C-alpha cells in the first residue's frame, strides 16, 4: 500500500480540499513516480508463470491434446488440459443465481469461440511457458460457426420480454403520422482496450487464497473464487489498489482467473498469468455488436406521435448478455405512443460484457441519429427538434425527474459552441477542401444506487484512515473520499489517508454504472460523522479532557483543532486530545444499509448486483444528462473525418470534485470519438476470429485525433440521487458522442452513415 | 525457451560473415524483428546485433545527393535540416511513419526490411496458410478480411501490402540501396510476390545494407509525402503518395514529376504512367486528376479493399496540387 502524498499551497488548501473543490488526484504522484504497485508487479518467492493455449476454431470439439512435447520442454512444471486441471465447483452468477452445473472446468472441451482457452502451461519462467505453450498440439472436430449477427445461420434470436416497453398504439400512430422516418443503425463489436491487460497472481497458503488482480469488484470476485474452490468467503483476499483501466471489463473473475488459481493450488506455488494482447480480445467480452431500427412518426410541426424501436444484440452460444437498446429510446423524448422490443442472437463469441455505458451508449446512437433525420425530414434545426419534444417527465415510468438540467445543457452548449451561426443545409459549410459539419446529440445515464459501508479511524497522532474494499481505476475515489472525510471531520486532506482495493477492508459492491462515488461518499460521510461524534463525545465527557469542565453541548473541529463553537475556552489538536484522554484510536464503521439488515442480505448486497436500488424507485426518475456539440472536418477527396471541436454540457448533479469529473467526462468523450470513427473488432467470416486483436490494428484515438474539449457543468444538487447530491459521472460522457459526430458528418457531407465506425471508405 | 545464438558484430565485415550463417537475422533497432518474434513469425537461429557498428549512422547531405547510413535512426533523418530542405518528401514520410517511440528506435536499413502488416501473415498459430511464411501453403488473406490489402502488384500467391512510408519516397526519387558488393535501385530491391511471395527483397545471404543514396534533383527539392488514413497518427496508410515536381520557367508547365504510391501495392510503387502523362502539361486540376487515374491501371481488388482504387488517384492529385500551391 502506498501512502499518498498530498501537498499543496496552504492558501489554496481550504478551497481545493472541500467537497466540490478541484483537488488534484492524491494518487497521481505515486503513479507518476512508480511507487504505485499494480497487481502484476508483486514480487513473490517461488513465483511460476502460466501461459494459455487458445482454440484455433470457433466451434467444435477438442478431440485430442498432445502435451508430451510441452511437458518435457525446459522449465515446465505442468501442462493443464480439461482432463488434468483440478475440478472446480460451479459458481453463482453476478445476480446471485445459483450455477446451472455443479462443476466448472475453465478449459474447454466444447469450443464455442475462437481463442477459448483449451490448455495451459505452467513453467519456472515466462519465456519457458510461452515456448512450451507453442508445443501443445490440439486436434478438433470443427463444426460450422455463426460468426456474427449477419450470418445466415444466426436467425432472429431470442425475444427478451423484460426489455419490451409499450404504451399507446405505436404501430397505428406511426402509420397515421404525416411525417415519418425509419432507419437501421448498427454498432460493431468494440473492446474496452485497457492499457493494463487482464491477469492475476494467485497464491495459496493452506486453504487461504490471495489474488492480486486488477478488479472493479473485489467482493464479487472473492465470492466467485470462494465458490469455485469451496472455501469460506473470508479465506479469499483480493488485492487491487490500482487498476490500469477497466471500462467495465474487470468486474468478474473469469476463466483465465480460475486457471491460474487452480494451477497455484495444484502446484502449491504462486502462479502469475497475464493475458497477452490478442488474448485480451478473446478472453472476455467487449461491447456486443448491435442492430437497431428506429421509426418515428411526427406532426408537421415536429411533435413526435410515435416511436417504434426494435433492437438486437449478439450474445454467446453459452452465455447471455443483454445490451439494453431501448433504454434511452424510451425516455429521451415525449411521445404518446411507444414500442420497443429486443432480441438477442447467439453467435460464436466469448460472452459480451460491459463497456462504458452498456445499453445507453448504442441506444443513444439509434434515437439521437433518428431524431436528427426527422429534423431534416421536417426542415427543422436539430436542436429545435429536440426542444419541441422535450420530455417534461419520464415518459416510460410516468414519474417526475429528480432533476433534469438537459434544457440548460442544450442552452449552455449551444451558446459556448456558437450553434446560432450554423447553416442548416448539408454541405453548406466548407473551408478549402474540407467539408465542415456541426452536429448535436443528447445523452443520459440512470443513477444507479446501492448501499455501501466504510471504516473511518482517527489515530493517536490525529491522522485519519479511511478503509474500503472499493477501488480507484483512475476516476478519483482516493481523492474524493479524502475530501469527504476531511470535510466531515474538519481536518486537512493531508491528514487523511485513504486505503482501497483490499477485500479485507470494509465491503463494497461493484464499481460500475457510475454508482461508486455516490455510494461511497455517502458511506464515508456517515462513518466520519460517527467518528466525529465519538471524538466530540470523548472531549466533552472524559474527565481528563479540558473541555469537560465547560459543560458544553457540542464542540467544533476545524483544521484538525477542537474548540467550542464560540471559540472561548481551550483549543486542542485532535492528537493532543487523544493524548490527554489516553486513546490510541477511534474506530467508526458506517453503512447506509437499512436497520435490521441480516448478515445474508449484507453479503448479497456486496457480492451480487441483485440489491441495486432501481433508479425509478419511489417518486422520482433519476438520471444524468448531457448535450454534445461537435464540429467535424471531412476531406472531400479522402473521406477522412477529423473532429475539430467539442463542447459538451453535462448534468451530473453536484460534483464532488469538478477537476476529476471533467477528466472523466473528457475520457468518455474521447472514447466516443474512437467509437464513432475508429473502433471495430473485425471478424474473419471463415474462421470466426477477430483479426485485428492488437493495438496497432484495433484503432483507438491518439492525441492527434483529439481536439480541445470544453465541458460545462450544468448540474444542481440532486437530493433524491445520493447523500451529497451527486449523480453519475463516468458513464455519461460517452453517451451521445457517436451520434453527435454521425450527425455532424451528415451535415458536412449530406451522407448518413448509420454503421459505426465512420471510416473513410464509407464516405469516399 | 526458443534458444538462439546472439552475436555482436563490431564491423561490417563481421556482420557480413555472420549474416551468411543459416537462419541468421540482423538486429538493429529491433522494432520489426522483436515484434515478429513475439508473433511467432520470426524464429532466427542466430541474431546478429549490428547496432554497435561504428560509422553506419552518418547522414551526409549535399545538393547532389543524400547519403544515409543504415543505422541512422528514423527520427534523426526526419529532423535533419538538409534532408528537410533538399528532400522534404523523405522527411515527411518518416515523420508520418509509426510513432515517436518507434522512430527513435528504428533504423533506416531496418525500415527497408519492414515486413507486411497482413494480419494473416502475423498470426501463424491461427492461420497456417501463408505463402510468405511457408511457400506453397496458400494465402489466408484471399477470401478473408482484405480491407488493408494491395490492389497493385498482387498475385494468386499473395496480396499483402507493403506497409512502409520511407521507401515510397525513396522509389520516387530513384534512390539506391548499398549492399556492399552491389548497389540496387530501391525500386528493384523490393520484389512483387509473383509466385515467390517469400522473397520480398533482392538481398542474398551475407549481404548487409550499409547505406541509402538519394540523388538530388529539382523534383526532390520540391516534394511532399501525403499519407491518408482514418487515424491522424500511428496508422499505416490507406493510401499515400510521394510526389516531386519541377516546373518550367513559366511557373505552370510541368518539366519533371515523380510519383510513387504507398499503402496500395505489394511493394513501393512508382507510378510512371502518371509521370509520363503529366510531363509538359500545364499544372491544372482537371489534367492532374485525369492523369492520376492512370496509376490504377491493372489494379485488382479483393472486395473490401476496393475503395483504394478510388482513393489512391485522389491522393496523388492532392499531393501534386499541394506542391503547385507552394510555388
């Protein structure tokens, strides 16, 4: 664990350190200097190295594996196959549903996707393991694969009834509407592409397992390991103080995790297994490819009468992933008639997974492009179109918004961008051989809420420790929890050390869906409040305390010093008080769970997502909102698209730290630029294999692709969304970026590209 | 471990002797060799480290010629003042290649030996058929994902694109590669696949690239390298053009023009038909665009790479127009 160094000019401290202050990341110096140790950097005695062997077919059976050459290769300790790896128990899923099968083998006999792990080699060195893995020979009985959604064998898929949303008579109203558009929008398979690959170091000591693994959910993953190996939950310790990017991909213990932990158990030695870059494209799911049809019927004045939406996403042959495609469609605009239905189609891929704003992201691509098409059908400004159909309440839940500063976002963004100077006709703005386009789109993400807990300790020297098994993957948890504890307790941030990323700390649920900041600031605020109460109680009641004789009702703590509210009488530092009363530490554990929560419910709260609180619970519908304004320049000869300006106005409620919130928004916008223009997992249709699974060929934006991005916060505190008034930040920024760019490309060129990414060959 | 011998050559002679060993491969900047070894494509029996040979990294430029040592780093040549003023297309091609980190490591000689980025070539475990890797095994790319594959100079054996930038500029300006006993035109040093896709370069066992020589010319002095790609940086060309232009005294009649193409052919591709069509013609957009189409004579696509046939002439035309504007 690295103690973060927090020094800044004293004059700025109070302003920066308060909740809502622009304090820089407290973990930044440790990361820049290399003092921050990531999972794979642990130096363990007797460490061994495992390398996986992946299937070279996308569908079929493994008929034989010849391990002889690998077993006799230098340094090899074990070659694991489905026949030789130890038996594991089935583990329940992330909702807590019990497993379908009582046993689990992380190496496949039945291959359902290319790259699936079929064997593993463990050796004394990494190089020996790599060399021996290449000697493992695998024979297959190959069967035809369904490579993607457009495969003739794929079919229409499975209807997901829980995704269906209907009100009014959408089909009839659409048929009767005087102005109609209907179009299909596709997004490809995309990958999280974190710089830090997936992997782990696993070490057994007796029946106790320690796993160093980058994780967005220590307690959920610890539960999975415990169930696989049939040991108590408390016997598993996950350690993940720093994460080199997750974007949704690092919340689950996966097949490669099981292989490494099983190998460590079988060999009685710690095992390190890190996926190589191509394996990071086949060992866990990226964003599922999606197809949507959006039909909108409107009056001649632009008022929407009906939206009919149909969506499909790919899932795996042996796993279910639903990318909720109607999530934005059903709430963004007011409409008296609505219908959304969704199917999933099984194809030969690893089970798709969460990538930044799963559901909302592709959903917004459909509806936000469609509304732009409708605006052009009517000859209206696309921004005006959105205001005409502004939803004053949640059209689906029929409840008022907790807060919805979207009108303010449109106004602030348009003003800063200079939208009023836009000429509406396509191809009407140019500079030399560059066609210029201005596009707008809105985005939203629900406020996902859960219960949390935290430990806050006040130590004898007056310093404060915050402990939680939640994590910081760059979004700023260390920093905002230090700010929260410091403000609640009345101490400088430099006196607070935040410890995260160890499952032996106070429990935490998943870090995903932009819920962590709201949950954890609430929990730390509560625990710190309890610690403060105990501190003040001690100061007032302990006969050794100089405050005892004051007969006061309360005391205040400011800048780490305790005094009476009116400032008369003694003043002591926290350390001085702890010393005079003879206390080593004050420990407070605060949680936001309802009273009388059973231990079983508490366990389920942190190790599954079944206990999340719906965003439409009670009287309100709770969401973050944003509006993106984008300028693109399209070369008229080459079809190359460059984003030259972005102005985004966002409503994430109250910001705990605007500097970090802006950084997260910008990260999302950058990811959205990549999604719009570059990212696509390209499948060889004959082999069902991703052929661009590396960072040279899977295109992510470089610095040269990113212009200055202006973000504007238009949020107001939302008391219905979190204890301190914040709404979600991290997922929101990406939602709406791709449609804003696609709409800008249409404005520049007059061409509607409805299949992402918008690469040059689609415009040439 | 895949064992290999490591030899450090302290002289060109030692390097040549070692390079004649069976299974020997030269190591300079390592950006290609180590990458291909990690893919499982390169499995050298002996690695000969030539990076310590003295005097091979010199860059000497006069109005008559640029002499660039094989061990000069890409970034050094790109930033060389006389290269920039007398051979701007060479500098621009280098600046737009790879990333800053790679340019700081990679050498000019090694750059000429860069292998194709064909994804089938680079993945032996999943795609055993590749005539470039194992002659006669077939071509996995034909019928597969061909978005980046060549439309010029292809054969039934191989459609892999030559990925580099520098050599395109070298071919445009008649540069030569010095192999010691032999000097070859860079254009002839690169081989189209034909029936022998495994032979990419006219280099024999025991030969070592020591230098590149580029003749000076008015066209080289007024030259540019235009690279078109979806990503602004660190991506191989969808299509690129190295163009040099010399005008008559009237300032609008083309006296000499050089055109070479990258990203669309199996080797750095000189577009002589375009050059011939434009010599003596006026620097006029319609004329230039019409002549640029001639570069695609004989082009064959494999489906997804069809766009390159439309794109490449536009890149040529825009490069010429850009030079015309900088009169």
